[in-house]
């Protein structure tokens, strides 16, 4: 499928680092105005200076903690005063945490679900009607190959990414013929701040071959979004994962998944 390039305004969450930051640079280089959302204002301001000086696009920043209930509504209220609607929504913000579910802090679990699921759902629900009315728009939801499998020792995180994949695929069908496309990006292990936040620096998963940097993951997602693809799984080693999971016993998939989350010494 070839979709005509579309310029306009792109809203990107989790834009202060990693995949979100690299996506912001790609949109700016292609001439999109930006609305950048993340918790850390100083990083957003630095990125704004970089893209406006280099690409001469408009860039607004909205510091917001998506773990706070009502954050999505607050972001949209700030958008209401800006000229024009959002043409592209990138739901990139998300985080994980390593450890057994029984020992997980209740507030940490709630915050993860709020960021990875609720805020993504709310922003999509609030901005999608305008896209449908204009008959043009794109949505990129950043999930993970984690969403294809159960994830012992990261049970909540894996479950949230399964939700993102399911929601994205359902919306793709709902919006067929509407002029709005939905793409779900499913990276495998990627070198970002995610490992440190999730306390996964010594996990086996990040010692495997095929771990990618954020820039090529973002580029794959950007190209897939612009082509109107339903799903993008960057990296040849990650492409075989959904197929392998489909034809493997679920109990075996869970055991292997747990093995990959466990820490190794050295």
C-alpha cells in the first residue's frame, strides 16, 4: 500500500528520549509541526530548540505526567487554543518494571496501566473524531514484541502491550475507508532508558543478538506509518517471533519468556 505523504501537526508522547525523541526528529525533518509531550520540560525545551533551528518547523511543548488521571484531557485542552487540529498522533510514552507480580508495588502497577493503557486510549479517543471528520489522519501506537506473549516477572507490562496491539488492530478495521490509518509499532529489545527504568540492565533479554538502537526502530515505525501499514516489527530476528509464538504451546512460551527476563551475572 502506498499512501500520499501528509504534512501537518504531529503530537508525540514520551518525546524526551529514546524512540519518541528519534520520531520527533524524523517528523520535523519531513516538515511536520510538532507538539511534544513528556514529563521533563528541560529535555523537551532542548529538543524544541534543536528541531526549530534545524528544520524551521513550529514546535510546542506540553510537560505532562501521563500517569496522572486526566492528563490526556489536560493536553487536549491546551491544544484547543492552537490553530489547526492534530493530523498525526504518536502514542509512544510507556514504561515497565521487572519483578514478581506478588511483590509489585500497587501504585507502580496503577501508574504503568495509566500510562501504557489509559492515557493512550484517552488521547486516541479525544483526537480521533477530528481526524475522522477531516477524513485525514494517522495514529502510531508504540507497543512491543512483549505484547505477543505472556511475561512472567513483567506481567503487567506485557499485558499492557497486548492491549495496545489488540486496540490498534481493531481500530484499523473500524477506520477502513475513513482516511485515517492506525499503525502499531512492535519493537523487540531496544537500547533506550527503558532498561534502567525497568531495572533490566542485567536481564538475559538485553544480552541477546539483535538488540536495536532507538533510531532505526523509529525509522521503521515512521516509514510504516507513512505507508499506512497495520503493524511494523523492526529487525529480522523480531519478525519470526510472532510466528514462533503462534505455533508454540503457551506454557512453553511463558517459561521461555520468564527465562529471558531473569537476571544474569557479569
